[in-house]
């Protein structure tokens, strides 16, 4: 894997968790949440916390308002490699039921990814030994085995539009499509890290390119951001802004995108970072946050994003009304107002001590169809002396009411 991609992956995980926003002892209301302006700022609600085990929920999809699937792992020693520790959760009408991963995955249950287009079209992608991939589809009544996409390695990104219209990223420069009977492989013009879209003829993949405008030359940039669009016929590259550090240029500078959220054909957001090889010079510049917006005709930098409490972070997901969620810690309303949501802390009981510093880490987070809500999965991490805790968690976010 390229050094750039590794660096961006670390940055993406840190941004998605937003643990620093959730933190330690706080003023509590009777339910354990922050008491400061929850309705005006939006609020998180803990829907599922398994206090009896140590682990994490790592995948989620909302097939409908009252049909949500999630997957994760548990282990006494923090080792996620035990197949017996992998689990599947389903909520129908608000009650979570735990079960084993589908047998149709043939034991390829690790690094799960879930996606759906409705209650009768839920997809589960997993990986296993020797980089094997398992794929299963829920048709509304049972899981069915689906042939894996060609090649080896983890399926990194998915987009499900219909039972016969599914896209995945499987390899740095390959997008693969399921048409209901077979997979076809499409070579991408540049390396891709993320995938999203509104329909089968409006799909974006973003990442980086190693040639073309802004690469090499006086600035010495190794990579520049890349955005690629599928119009139903072919993948083409759309021009994106280029980046360069001022003199003195740090060693091995590189700019790339690691996420994309497509709200509509006329609105999409792509984000990443402009970074370099740290530790080689005494005076290092700051890593530059990249935020681009598609307006239906071109990608543009968002001026002043580095000074905005919301836009200075990485977008995690978008709502059906255009609201943007930046991890646990920030939400931008469709009108553009940036808010800081609250979330309830666990009460001091059992193994949770009163002095423990709690953090809510959620990744991924997805919108709930037909509502303004979001559902996120991850863990509640309690930092405390003697017995730190990591508990599998599912939470929902209720945005503030429109002003």
C-alpha cells in the first residue's frame, strides 16, 4: 500500500471517531446526557451498549426506518481474529436481536461491510483467510450466497442501488459491478479510496493520481486529488484543484481525497488531506485539510473551510435533506448552521466508575431512510484506572429542528 494511503487512513479514523469531542466528566441531566441545548444542537441516543463484553460494532446499514442491520466482534482479550467472536445484529422496530453472520459467507466474516437499497436487498461483504471474499444477500426472507467479485483482498467500499446494480471498490484502481448475474471489472483512471452516488448513472469515486497537472515539478508533489465519475457508460476523470506547499517545500508532499458524500447530481462533497513525510525537517508546515464541493459542473475548494467549526473536519455522511454530519462532534444543518451535538454518558455502575473518562467512537454512520435521523456504530470507550472498557455500541442522532 502507498505511504500516502496509509497516512490518510489513519487521519480518516481519527476524524470519524471524534472522541475528543465527547470526553470526560460533564454536567448531566437525569438521563446521563449533556444538559446544554440538546434540541438546538441535536443529540445522540445510545440504542445498544453491550456492557458484558469487550469489542466493537464495525458495520451498519439502514434498509428502512425500522429495519437496521449491524455487524461487529467481541473478545475477552481484544483480539478480533476469532471467528466465534463475530456477530450480526438486526433491529426491527427498535429491538436489537443478535445472531451469527450468514453461513453463506463461507466463513469469510472479517472486516464486514453492510449496504442495502431496501429491506429485501441487504448485502454483506466479508473477508477471510488468503484474502478470500464472501458475499451474501438478504432477499427479505433469507440469505443467499452471491459469487465474490474477481480478485483477492478486502472489498473496501460499496454502493447498492438495486439487486442488479451493485458497485464495489476492490483494489486500488478497480471498480466492480454486479448486474444481477455476474461481476464486471472496470479499470479506473486513478487510484480510488471512496465511492458514493445517487443512482446507477451518477456515481463518484475519489482518491489520488500520480501524473498530470500539479504532480512533480517545482513543488515536488507525489500525488494530487482525483475525482472520477460514472455516467452509466464509462468512468471519466473530472478536474480537481491542485495543491502545493509554499517554500520551503517539505519532503515528499502529497495530496489525496479519502472520502466522498454525494447529496444530489448537483451537490457532492469530497475531503482528504495535503500532507508530507514527517520528521525529516525541523520546521514543518501544518497538514492541510482538503474540502471540495461539486456544484453540478465543477469541483471547487471551499474557501474559509479551515476556520469553520464544521467544514474544517471530514464529512462522515449526509442526510436526505442535505444536512452534513461530521462524526459524533459536529452537525451542519441544511441552512448551513454548525452545531455541537450532545450524547448521554453511561451511569457509574458495575465496572464503569464515576471518574472514568468516556468517549463515543462511531464509524460508520449512515442516514436512516424516510427520516432525518442517522445511526452510527462503534464503541463506548471508558478510560479509567485499573479496568479500561471498550463496549460494542449503536447510537442514533436526532438533528436539531430547522430554524
